[in-house]
């Protein structure tokens, strides 16, 4: 299990007072044979699946923000990044604006 600490608000139903704290969720690890970061099946030279909910949760846990395709491509060679960025732009994804899905 992967522990994920997250913010939590509790509201006192009598007073309406809000108490902010933290709690820990537990996330199942990726299935055997899948990427531990994005939960998808891909070669090590290929990017993580930026559209994966598993990747979104895992990345947010580590970096405190939503991932982008540029994050998913970070470990790739410059040539692989350029190929993927061009293909994503051709499909209507504004990669440099942080979009993950086509507009």
C-alpha cells in the first residue's frame, strides 16, 4: 500500500466550526508488470501515461500539483520528447500550457 497524506476539513455540525487537519489515504500499488509511477504498461524509454488517474494521484502526492505531459516526458530522451510533443500538438493538446487532454 502507498500512503498518501492529504488535507482534511471537519465541520462541527452543531457550531459550524471548521477544523483543518490531515489524514492518510492508502493507494494500492500498480499491478504487477505495470509502471510503478503511472500504473500503465509502457517501455522505460516511453513517457508515463499523463491521462492516468493513478499517475495523477501518485504525482500529486510527490509534487503537490497535477502532472502535465511535460512531467510525464521528463525521463525521456530529447528525441522521444520532441516526437511525443509534436504528436500531442497534432492531436489538439496544448502541451506547453500544461494540458493533458485535447481542447
